[in-house]
């Protein structure tokens, strides 16, 4: 995931160059703020400054979690 910190576009790279099936951005409380399907990028310029979490689900339903600022 790059860049981190970011204020515009967040890019996601999965092992074996897979394309994410689903990207979810959550706030510190776990609430879903944004969701994107079948894309390696998500536009986060509307988010306020802070700490967020991205949940990525690949085509095999494996989930990856990462914190970003």
C-alpha cells in the first residue's frame, strides 16, 4: 500500500499482482467510510486527516488489513 501517509489516491498491491476484489476503508471505530470493487486504487481525498484502516479482500476471499494515515 502506498503512499502512506496519503492525501489523494491510495494504491494497493497484492501478492502475485492480483487485483483486489474489494477495498474497504474504515475509521478508528470500525465504521465503513468508503468501498471500492475490483480496483487497485481508491480515492481518499474526501477523508479528514487521521488514522484509517484498509481491508482488502482478494479473489480467493483472503483478507488483508493495513493502517494508513
